[in-house]
C-alpha cells in the first residue's frame, strides 16, 4: 500500500467476522471522510472508464452537470447529459486526451465557450487511472474556473469576487457515498493530491486526519508525521495558539471562516496567505470536523497595493495642479472637484459631489460653457473657451481660461468631460497694459511727425492772425476818420480836411487789398483750426485705453483716424488711396487694439515704400486701403508698393521680436502683437500676399457678428 494512504492496512488477512467487520468499518469511515473532503472541494471532479462512461463525481460537478444525485451519473456518457454542444465536446475531448498520455498533467489552462456565449477559463488537472498492472483503465479530471484570476492577471479587479465565490462554494453540504473500499481510498487520496492548494482536514478534537501533497510541501513535513497531531505538536506554541483559536471558532460556529495572515517563507520572502476553513458533517448532520484550504494571495495583495499607490499618486497629482479641475461623468454628475476649484468658486467638494454639473453653483457665463461642452462631446476633442466672465468670491468680476477635454469611459457612447482652467484676470490686465504700452510706444515714435503735422497749420494760423491784427489797426484809423466826419456833419462844420485825410489813409492801407485778403485769411485760419482739431481727435481716439468688454467698432472711421495719426510717416514717400465699403457692418471687438493693428501695418508699409523711394526719389509710392463685407466678416486689405518680403523670412514675420529693421527703428513686436489681437482675441485671420520688388498686401478678416450670437 502507498505510504501516502490515510488508512492503515491490516497486518494480515483474517476470517474472523468481528475483525473483518471492524476493518470494513474503518475502510468505510475513511472513504466517507475522503468523499466528504472531495465534495467540499471548490473544484469540479469526475472520473470515467476507458469508454468515456462516468464512474463518479463530486457535488460541484453534479450540480454543474444538472443531475440531482451523484449516483445518477454512473453509467452515463457525455452524450447522455443535458449539456450544450460545446460542453459535451469539451469533456469528450478531455477523456480522449487523457487516454493518450502516460503521466498526470497539472494546471492545463484552457478556455471554453458557454451556452450563453461567454468565454470562461479553466485550470485542469488530468490523471490516468491504472489497474495493478499499470494499464490505463480510466481517467480522473479535476478542474476549476479561473476566469476571475485570468482577469486579475490582466489588470482586472474581479479576483476578490472569485475568492468570495470560492468561500461560498465551500459551504456546500457534505454527503457520503458508499463505493469500493481499498481502491477507492487510494483513489480519493490521489484526487486531493492533484489539487494545487495546500489542503488538510481535522476532526472535532482539532487533530489532523489527513492532507494533500501540497500541504506537505507547505509545512515541510511528511504526511505520516502530520496525521494524528494537533497544531501544538507541529508549530511553535505562540503561533499554535492563534491557529487553534481559529479552529475552535469554526467548530463553535459551523459554516465557513476566512482568515488572512502574513508570513515569511524559508528564504525570508514575505507572503500573504488566505486560509479558508469549512466544517463538514456526517450522515446525521452532526459536525465531524473541518477542512482547511490555503491560498497564496501575495500577487493579489501586490496588485491591490499598486492600485492603492496609483490612486494615492493620482489624488496627490490632482491636489498639486495649480489649475481648477472638475470631472463630470457621462450622466452629467460631478465626480472630481479639486482644492483650486474650491478656492476660486468658494464651493466645497462635499457640497457638489454627485450633483448635476449644471447645479454646481458657479457664477459664470453658462451659455459659453454649455456650447463648449457640446462641441467637446460631439467632436470628442479638446475645446478651448477663453475669456469666460465669472464672479469671484469677493463679488468682483474676473476672467477664466478654460479647456474642456472628453473623458472616454467603459462604453463608446459613454463620454464624460473634464473642465480644467485658471483665473486669468491678472493676465488679461497685463495684456491690456502691454497693448496700451505698445500703443503709447507707437505714439511716442510718431510724436515728432504728429508735432510737425500740427505745427504747419499752427504756423499759418499765426501768420494770418498777425495779418488780421495789422488790418484791424489800419481799419481802426479809418473808423476814427469816419467818426470825426460824422461829428463834423452833425455840428455843421467843414469836412474837407477830414475827407482828405480819410482818402489819403484809404490809399496808404490798401483798402481794396484788405477787402480781398481778410476773407481769405479768415478761411485759412478756420481750415487750420479744423485740421488741428482733426489730428487731436484722431490722437484721442487712437490713444484712449480700450474697454475690457468688446463693443461695435466702425472700421472705416478707425482707419481714417490711423491715416491721420500716421500721416508724417507716409506723406513724404507715398500717397494714400482709400476705397472704403459703404454701409460696412460694425465689427464686434476692441477698438483700441484694432487701431494698433492698422497702425503697425500702415507704418510697416510706409517703411517698405521708403526703401524703394530712397533708390528712386523721382516717384512716390502708393499705399492702398480697401474695406468690404465678405461673408460673415469685414475684410481689410492694406497694399503697398514697397520691396516685398523675401522668401527666407516669410514664415517668421509673425514671430515675436523678429525684425529686419535696423537697431532703434523696430522691436519686432508689431506684427506679432497684431497677429495675436486679430486671431486670438477677435477670432479673425491675418495673412499676407507678397512679391519681391512689387509689394505686399496684408489681408485682415474680422467677424462682424457677436460671438455669443453664433
């Protein structure tokens, strides 16, 4: 008899009826114990003869096969059982394969398609049954479903569910069967030896009654040494007390018990073990002992710890982000609301967690936010929403820069979104200050020319005023003679002398000349005053700080102001030609910033024309300005007859600080600022068409509709 058997063979054959009956009872008791152990196993176990006829099975396989009693399966084949075609083919193939091997095969991982179409994974152990001569007479197949474990290995978290199911399965009632005696004892022992988990079973006195090979290896002791001993006989006293306490607990509270403990192996490596204990009963329902199954859950623990660490790192990352972060699931409910969001909006996460996003209480421009969300979800791409006006916690207004990102969840049609942004109020103020400073810098550069433009009319206004002053004095002399003449006539005195003096004075002061020149001088003075007033108004409109909010802008009027302000830059080298469209729609934007764009381009045009005029001074260049409505935009074209832009720098002209001008004549910021104002702040476009030696045309397109209405 195999030294691993759990019963003791009689020393000799006997015909003594009492002794024979006693031996039979011992065999039956042993068989019942092993059968109870097999029935308590979570694995499905069955055995067949060479013809594929079932000889027996355990409780789990009986239920899966759909039969009411294990005895009903004896004598049947797979074709007789009520399984689907896939299951039938699977078990028949397993039986054929086992007949073709000479040794046991353990841990064969195979997949199977169930009747509901679901794919499951099985861990299969195949053992050939042999007669005393070593010939294969049948097969034993032990398998368990490991779909959960397979999913856990691929990053899934369903392994715990599998363990819970495993514990539930170990609460199954234990039945006994009467089968063959000696051979069946051997056979049942082989079954539990084929199970990879360490297994042992004890009686109600907590004495080890048997175990499998895996438990021998786990304990580092042979089965013969372990059987008949208590835990105090096997391990140190302190550890034994803890394990014995659990043994008493399961016996006092029959059912199942799960214990998790940490231990070091012989190499000093840390392992986490899960011990499942379940009581079993005899035919009368009395608890006669319990089974213990040990599982190494170290890998599962490592996975859990990794996931916890990752979760902690993600939370720390979210907390450390300087932008506010709001996560919304596919149902529109808030799932994330970081500390920055709490500070900016004055709303705590606990108050908005799980609420619909539209009810979060943020005081901002919801129309722009909702439009961006729809675009984000429909396009499944990031959407930028800039300059969103919101109310701060102190009641003042500010600006937010927001990026909306789609979040793809488990199903393709389930799309949430992530709102990420920051308070850009300070940046907006700095940008406004920068644009104003740039504008004032331009005005400073034009100051000398503007002073000259004002000085010319002021000079002839002054000259005309001096002329009118002298004329006034001369006419005053005549008025004196006229008064003397009137007085003399009234008194009846002689007037001959007075008339002679008056006639002489008329000739001296050139009265005919004054009568002709005084009206001209007054007209010229009025024109000079009007010209100065125009320059001053243009300067005022151009240099006045822009409003934070956009408003309607008259593009034609803005261009006229810029032409006036920049006159001294172009009047010596070019003539201005304008073709302004009539009834041009208003552009929704910032007037001051658009004035800056027009000035930068016109001054650049004047400098380009100047380079040509310096070479050919006999002919002035032309700068043409044209405006027209084009689709939903107002198009402004500014064309010069300058040198054109060389090919090697065309891709860089909108880069900050890039300039081809000599030091002191340009900073390289003009076109960069213009591009930013047109494209980023006004949702327009700024492009150019150029040809070396011919000139350049800049094309500006500005939408004339309010962005909130489209």
